[in-house]
C-alpha cells in the first residue's frame, strides 16, 4: 500500500484503482474520509470566495457611484454567473446561504474598505441585500 503522507498523488491513484476493482477491504478508509470531507469544505470555501468578490463589487457600485462603469457591471455579472453555476453544482450548500452571506460579507467589508479607501464603518454591519437581490441579474444597488 502506498503511503498517503509521502506520495499523495500515487495514493489517490491506488485508491481509485482499488475502488474500480471492488477491493474495498484494501482501501485506506480513514484517509479517504478525510479527503472527501476536505473536498466538500473546499467547494464551500470557493463558493464563499465568489460571493465575497460579488459583494465587494456590489458595495463598490453602491458606495462609489461616480466610479461606476461597464467593467464593474460586467464584473458583477460575471461573479453572479460564476456563483450561480457553482451553487447549482453544489445544491447541498443552498441551505447554508445565509451563513455564507454573513461570512462573505464580513470579508467583503474589509476588501471594499481597502479597495475604495472608505472606512469600514461606512458600510452596513450586515449585508443589506437578500439572496434574491444578490443573484438578480438586473439588480445594481443605488
């Protein structure tokens, strides 16, 4: 059996081969469980990251109206599309959207402050938009 710690790639290939051949008793169950859980957390982090980028651009749109432009609008559109695509590929995360919004919004405030030069207290403490607005292709906060 290949060691999980010393040659991860070969370990993954070996585990896949064992699964394909039905040799389940030879699987490294403990490490397989850990890797599957890690994959799920990774998907959740990626979704939260996409959401944070989207929220940053919505905040910039709202709080820097004189700097609005086509590139910002296209970035909002792109992030909405990427977020929606990722969410549709991971429907189990829909039940966690409120939590994801809260966590992503906290990060978005920090990033927005850094990118705009505005103080963090200028932005609302909690996300001013609901899921429907965030995902609405026609919504650009005024």
